[in-house]
């Protein structure tokens, strides 16, 4: 993954088949760190969506935003199918980028 400007659409979860957060960013690593730290108050922090379960890079931010908006309109099962197409076990993809494993007590808790 290009660590420079890289528009991405991504999905974070709090556990397998749990709460989903769909977002867009130009810096996925920074954004994952913010989710894990509960940096911003609101839905993501309240629901502890700290596990990166899916992401997709795009050529432009406009394309990433369009993809995010489309996915947000999907029904839940389509979103789950999207995740499980490449990540059947809902593994934390952030581990592949050097993030530490989350303690099991953190996952799914506020």
C-alpha cells in the first residue's frame, strides 16, 4: 500500500458480524490509528469500531467518496458479503500494516 496520499474507502468493525463503520480517507494508517484510539467522539468511538476488516484504494478522492456513499446505501448483508469475499474470518487487516493486536477485552466494548 502506498503510504503517501492514497484515497481509500474502508470498513471498520467492533467484532465479527458486529457494528460496521464505513468511511473514506486519504491516509488509511492514520485513520485506523484514530479509530483504535477513539480519537473522535461519536458513532465510531461509541461503538468501538476498531478492527479494519475491508479497504479499497482509489485513484482519486472523488472515486473513494462515491464508493463510500454507494456502500452506505447497501443493505447489511451486501456489506457483510463484501467483507467476507476477501476476509472470511473478519481478521484485523491493520495487523498487516504493523499495528498491534487489540486485546480481546477491548473488542466490542465502549
